């Protein structure tokens, strides 16, 4: 069972590139592309919805800082991604401490060539029955 004691994001050591009172920035290792950052709350939180408003503010201040620094240098745009995957075991590709991925993007870049170009076939038109069933979840 992962705990704060053995959590790599609670103990980032010398990986911290930038921080504020609430969160830290490190480079993802392994990474998908050069400039793949992780923004991590300082408090050990597994479920992102358990983050406090001030933690979210600190996290997004760092995300927007990174975006402004890398656009035009590492890419022409940015993706921000947050995964919650309790069905996966903690390991090199998954840490049970909430975090946000930030990485540079450009037109038909490496990520597009390696995976996203195959995802275009996933898009289908939303039908009314499906829309109504899923809308119920938010009521
Ligand atoms: Zn942690």
C-alpha cells in the first residue's frame, strides 16, 4: 500500500525545478517528450478532488507559469492532463499522489505521430440516448 513514507512525489529530492507554498514542478522521468513536466501538490493526496482550493490555485499557478515559459520554445501549444487510475498498481508509470502532466504540443508532433493519429477513428457522433443517460450522472 503506497504511503507518504515511500511516495516518490512526497520526496522529490533534487528534482524540484520550481515551487510555491502549495506545489512543486519536476520533470517526468520517464517522459513522453522533452519538456514533459509534472506539477505535484506538496501534500500527499491520492484523489484529485481531495485537493483544497488553495492547493489547486498553487498547482495552476505553476501550470500556467510552465505554459508561458515553454510555448514558442518547446512547442506551439500545451496539453495538461490529470489521470486518476486506481485500477493500476503504483510503479514507474503510475504514482498514487495526485499530479498534473504538462507537455508541449505542436502540429502533427511526435505524440500525434506515435499515438493520436490513430485516435481520430475513436470519434463518433453523440446520440440522444447516450447523451441523456450520461447527463443523468451530473444531476
Ligand atoms: Zn506522496
